[in-house]
C-alpha cells in the first residue's frame, strides 16, 4: 500500500507583516482551511524566552518568531543568540 498523496494544486498566500506579531498570529489562526503555504515578509524576530543553561545563570536566550501548532515553520538558520544579528527577512509556513 502506498502513502503517496496526489495534490492537484497548492493554495499560497503571501503577506508583509512588518514585524507585527499580532498580525502574524491572526493570519496563521484564520488561514487554516484557506491556504497550504504562507510566505511572510519581515516576520517578527525577538526574544522568546531564556532556556536553562549550566554555564549561564540567566539562561541562554532563545530568539525566534511566531509558531503555531498547525503550521510547520521554515526559516534560514541565523545566530539564535543575537537578537539583532541579520534576522530572517522571510518565513515560510506549511500547513501540517
């Protein structure tokens, strides 16, 4: 038995969110049934939390963008410890 799925077309959406977290969260939540792939220009990129660290009492900073349980996030690798260092200008979300 094959696990292959044939898709005739993809529904794609593109939006510049101008680093606005609320707008990006709204797009991801409201587009579940409308789009398969979402391209985001200027995604918000900020400190998410501090992860426990054995060498740093304040913890290691975790920098990133908005995630959603129904979307897989694709971004290029960057320096995740430096919030201002050449942040990604595009994020791609693929519906799971």
